[in-house]
């Protein structure tokens, strides 16, 4: 089993290599709680920077979260709520950020643990095995498939899972009024600002690339 240090290091190396930590997450001490897995089909997985075709990514992906079951890792309960987003920091290109970030999806109030999965012997230190599909929340912004302009290179489509503050539901969130710039109207502005306004904590990430040649 991969230790927590190695797990965090491996994940963050991929995010750092592709500029996701700097451009999107913007938290130098980001430590993933687990694996955010996704796929559009069995032939089109989302695998930390793999390249997919735009036509294969037009429907909302199936997304699953696997909590890192290490002793001492963060724990979750059936009262915890989470938010899943998909964002493009390369709109319309990596050198032109006038539409960046472009909001592709927001689903909030997701529960990733049900009553049956919480049963333990009462020892807090025991590993917690959680594997949950993320499809039971409140859709705040509908899914918009990748459509990178021709000749603008590979766009990064970033999936992020956030933990909502205790007791806070999405009706209290700042409204995202438009997809370009996440409605803020200023280039290179997106999920980091929105998440900060709503006190959301990033706990997992994944991403894929799409290019229109």
C-alpha cells in the first residue's frame, strides 16, 4: 500500500508538471485526501494528464472518489458535503487568458459516505475505506463539454473535489453568473477565487487534455 507521503508526492508531481498547482489550485501545501477517478467511457479514462478527443468528452464523466485508507488520513462522515468542479484555465489558449478560467461544471452538496459505510469498531485510528461515485448532489452549473478553439494547443480540463464547510449547503454559495472567468469578468480568474469566497477546501484533483488541431 502506498504511504500517505508517497501518495501526496506522486499526485502533486503530476499537478506541478502540468502547472495545475500554480494555475488552478494555487495552494503550495495542497495534500490530496484520496484519488479522484473519472471516465467518459471505458476507453476514455481521466488519468492525470492523458489526452482525449473532444467528441469523447461531451457527456458528463462518471466520477468516483477513493479516500486514502491510511492510518492518520483525514476521515469523513455522512454529514460531510463536497463540491465537484471542472474548469479550463486555458481559454482560449495558454497564452491568452481572456476567457480563463472557463467553468465547465459545478455539482455541490455531494455525500460520499452513507450510513452503512460508517460502521467501525469505534477506534478513530482505524483505516476508513471509502469508494463513492459522485453523482448525488445539486447541479449548480450544467456540464459543458470541451470545445477548444482550433490551433490553440492542448487545453487542461481540471476536475477538483472540495470539502464544504460544516453545515453549509450550496444555497449559501456565491452564484457563478457566467462560464468565462467564472463570471468575475477578469482574465485568469476562476475556481480559486470562488472556492475561497465559499471557504471550500480542495481535497482531490485529476485532469485531462484536449486539443483541436
